[in-house]
C-alpha cells in the first residue's frame, strides 16, 4: 500500500469513526492498525472509485482478520484492549461493506463471542479510563443488537455493566 493511500485510509478512519478525542498510541498494535486501515480504506474507496483500492481493501481486511485471530488465540493478547477494539472495528467493516449479511444465528454467535472476550478481560479492565471507554462502547453495541433481534443480553455482560 502506498504511503499516501495508507495515510488517507487512516485519516478517513479517524475523521469518520472516532467520536471522542483520545490517544490510541498505548494500544495500537499490528492487529488494530490493520483493522483501522481496512475500515479506513473501505470508506475511502467509496469516494475514490478505484478498482485498485478495492483489491487493497480486501487484502487489508484479510490481513486484519489473520492478525486479530492470532491475538484472540494468544492467552496474553486476548485480554488486550487492542484485540477487542480490532474485533469491533472488523464488525463495523463487515457492516459498512455488506461483506457479511448476518442471520439471527450469526448475531447470536457474535454476541456470545464478544461476551466471552469481555469476560476473559474481567473486571480489572474497568480500572482504566480506556478500558471503561472500550467496555462501554462494546457493551452498548451488544445491547443494541440484542434489542434489535430480541435476544437476551448475556448474563456476564449484565454483571460487568453493574460493576462499571
């Protein structure tokens, strides 16, 4: 990826998907950076109209999924802020690009997976401002999905929300 395309992808991501100003330097690792670039490129491609960018979007998405899966498989990395943020960003990518039309079963599995990630992170995650912010964003999304599809909010999420 050329540096200008990569820079534009990052710029697109941060100007369109980040609501609050905060520093991500402390959690930005390879999986999260790849996820950010994939989503940024997907958004940028919608205004750039270039077949080459679409190829790069898919390549970057595959790399982001590979790196995020590796992080989820690591007993250390699975608890990092960057891992759950990467999962959330990839979910937005799939929604924005329409690359994963989810069935009720898919949404149920997504909720169970996100709930399991949050449970693995445990209540100590809530001890930092960044951890609380990430927790709030992920649980708000999960609760919204549960309401939309008439699904039960996982018990561990309800428990952690009361602790937050």
